[in-house]
C-alpha cells in the first residue's frame, strides 16, 4: 500500500513540475482575475451576480481542463488523427 502511494505521489509530483508550475509562472494573472471575479460575485446581487458567476464558471473550466490538464493537446491530436484518417 505504501509503495502504491509513493508511486502515485511521484507521478503527481512529476506532473506538477512538468505541467502546473510552468503554467502558473505564465498564467498567474489568470488566477488573479478569477479571484477578482469571485469577489465581485460575492458582493453583487441579482442578474449581474448570475452573469459574473457564470463567467467565473466558464473561466474555471477553461483554465482547469483546457490549459492546466492539457485537454487542448488531447483534442488537437484526436482532431489531427481524424483528419488524417479521412484523407
């Protein structure tokens, strides 16, 4: 059990060093803008708060899945394979 946790920790650490840290070095402003959106969401009321909350949700999804976890690479490679298959 301990060995499995150690292997998992090494994989997570490798991913963080390879993917997360470089993104954080260049994308820190995105985190600041998200923080500003969440503060605005907490201080607004009505339809404006709904709009700000929806926009914050979209940005979280985009940055988390598309940029940080590398979904853009997966989708782009799948798209390229599909195009090559059609030719």
